[in-house]
């Protein structure tokens, strides 16, 4: 069951608050720490919301190691994450840990004709019988970065070969994207207006009526705010895991949607969770 997290109320912590916390001196002693435990440790140590990309869950999640004394928190964080191929983004009152280079804040540039030709050749090689040819094609598409994403998405929609589809999905999972943080302007306006604060903990909770009712009641009790929330049938099957020390309601809804694989739209006066395409 979802529950309100028991934690002290934090100040209005936007990006500047997060950066201020990362300028503090910290001592860290982590040896083969599971990523989830390390995230909880960092949240308590730095007094910030630390959230993990769902792509980092499961048996492939790295373990972290670092022993430092009275080190700048930002430098310590880089030293902790970088050897594991991880990085972080400060966004919407949270320190968001993800694979290096996965998320970018700027839109992808339209590929040049030469780049488009390179991308199409590489896509054709993904189904090659030769393993090295497939590997080279994958490396080319990764190097193309966000410019290759539209072509990969189009190829995924058209391909009927299971092995090729698996490779394309893996490449999309490694491709930098800015779409993760994008939302319609009317949704931005509605969420930004929800500036009262709540604390919250979810443990693999589905975005169903039970959770939406709980969020509405939590907002009413803790922030004297009325929420009109709904979820599409597809989004209702998605699940979210997160622990928020204290966060504006609008940002909490943003992170619930992102971590569950959903997006939010404004429809008929309701904030509607829909499955992200």
C-alpha cells in the first residue's frame, strides 16, 4: 500500500537548493552497496530527494563503492557514480540517477542527409547474419545519439523480426533523449500551480484507482489541495516506486508518471495518466 513518508519538511528546494546541498562536505563509506540502498543513503546524507531510473532496476543494477572523508558532495557523487557508468540530473526537486548520457535537456538536432544515410545503412545491418556486422551497426547508431531515435522508432514500428526488434529496443534504451522531461504547456501550467508540499512513499504501486484516491486524499490532508486525477486503462497497469522526503505536489505527480513509464495530459479538467509511447 502507498503511504505518506515520515520525514521532516524541507524548504522549497528547486535546483539551487539541490546544488547548495551538493556543495556541502560529506563522508561516504559504501562497499558493494546495492544501488537502491546507496540512493537511500545519499538521500539521508545530502537531505535531498534521490530517484532512480527504472532502467537501473533488477539483476543488472550496479553496486557502488566509495570511501571518502570530508569531500565535496558533488565531487563525491561523481566519483561514486562514474565507475558504474552512471550520472545524475537535477530536475524538479530531485537528484535523478541514470545511465551516463541517457537524458539530455536539449532537443535532438535533425540529422543531415549524410547522417540519415548512415543511420539507414546501420539499421539495415541490424538483421545481418554476421555478429560483427550487427555489433558495428549498433555502435554506429549509439554514436549518432538522439539523431537516430526517430529512425529507430520508425524501424521498430515496421519490423516484424523478433531479434531485430529486441536490438532496436535495446538501442532505444541506450539512446539519449529529452522527451522524458517534456510535457504539454497546459499540463506544465496545471502542475506548477500545485505548489504545496507532500511526502510520499510508493513501492511498486500500480497507477490504479486505489493510488489515485490515496494521492487525492493525501493532497487534501497535507496540503489542503483538491486533485482530480484519472488514469487510462493502459496506464492503470503501470507501477511506480519512489520515496519523496518532501516535494511540491506537481513535481511529485511528474515523477510518479516518469518512473512508472507514463505521461500526464490535461483532459476534461482532469490530470490524466497515460502510458508513454
